[in-house]
C-alpha cells in the first residue's frame, strides 16, 4: 500500500472504543493445513461469544482490500493471521487510523510476532487479543510503503525471487529459505551504485546490499550489531563492501553462524532519516518478504506512534 499522508506523519489517534475483532487469515501463508488453523481459531473464538469474526483472504481477495473492508464495517481491532508479509500489509492499512492491531503468527519466520513475544500457540494468541491491551508501535516507511522488519536493495530482492521458486518446488520451510540465501549469494553479479545520506553523513558506495533494519529482534537473532540504534528510535543501515561472489558466500555463512562483524563484513550507520539515491531511475526493494519497485531516491522515515499494537505486557519489541 502506498500512503497518501506520509508528508504529515503517521501518528495514530487514540484507540477506537469499539471492541469487535475482525481476524484476517492469509490462506497462502505458512505450511500448515489452513482448515485445521481455521478450526482452531473458531474453537478459541467460542470462549468470547460475539467478539470475533474470521475472514479468509484467498486468491481473489488482497490484504489491502480485505483490511479496508473490515475498517469500513466498523471493527475496532483487526488481526493478521499469517507471516511477516501479511502482518506488514495489514499494518500499512492500519497505520495512523486508531484501530488496534493483533497478530496470530502463521508464517515461516514470524519475526514481528516473535520480537513482540506474541505466542505462536493459536489459543494463547487469541486470549491475548481478547484482552485488547495495546501500546504505541513504530513503523518504518520508504517512499510511502510501510515495513516492520527491514527494507533492502541489491542482493536481497534477488534472494526473495529465488526463495519463491524454491518454495514452489520444495514447499515452505526455513531450510528452503536458507538455501535460497546461499544460492543467491553465490550467483549474484550486479552491485548497486548509490549515494547515501544518513546521520549527517554522505556516503558514496558500490555495494551488493544496502539493508535498512527496523527490528532489533531480527538483528539479535542473526547476531548482528545495531539493535541499540533501533531501541533509540533509529534505523540501523548496513552496507556490504563490493566483494567477489565467493566472499559474498562466506558472509552468508558467517550470517548463518552469527559471525558477522562490523568493519570486516559491513559498515553500520544509524539514523531516523535515510536517503539512498541510485544511478537507476527505479530500484527493486525488498520489504518484509515482499518485493516492490520504487523510484530513486529512496527516502526512509521512522514513524514512532503509528500503530496501536496488541502485545504482552512484558514485550521488549515495542
């Protein structure tokens, strides 16, 4: 979704008083039997008569349209059932609206949900949502597009393309996802020339990957520096050096083994506003598992209180 209100920021008004809950399930996310998931959801909903309504998003119903319809129907809370791509798609619709957002994780990695401490057990996640306790949650934005974990250009959009093919051949799994990373690092050939403005600095680079992180949990999961930048309300920007394919593969192996180190493997910069200008008129950008083509320059902004996110009281990811 492209936001029409980015120039004014995305500070959400106070949460709506409506307690009705619309649950949007992406039937294509994850690897579980969706009928079984739907049955588990309905069983959990039965403990809260009249509160929940399940709507399944299939081939003919996109995330944006389904979420817009739920808001038009007056639901005060809208819940994403799926992976990070589904969660981000719904967050993009709810940002700045005052609706509460919930998550029932059903994807491959579920970085947003895991970072927030949301239970992966369906019944426990439903119980959490029924309590309705929400707090402000920050989102990242680039050229009008919302992201919650990361946005990147260079090799990572190619990884997603390879991953889609791997999933079609072998099914969805974390092993298949990791294999697509290794293969793409080994075969990548086209670094990106760019001028970067961040934290008062101007950097000119030729790099296979510019990675803008919004999730401290994801960085810590891979043993990467930069989590403190994010906890301070900033992005963490990683720029990889222009190296051979074998050296790229070595970095992928280090990433898998949580052995990436600054200066040797990447440069790290922090800032709330980042501008990346490439030599191409448009650039393929990966955001939370999805790909979109955006015009250069790419302008990244952090919106601190854009969402009312339902999460456990002890959540460190808000």
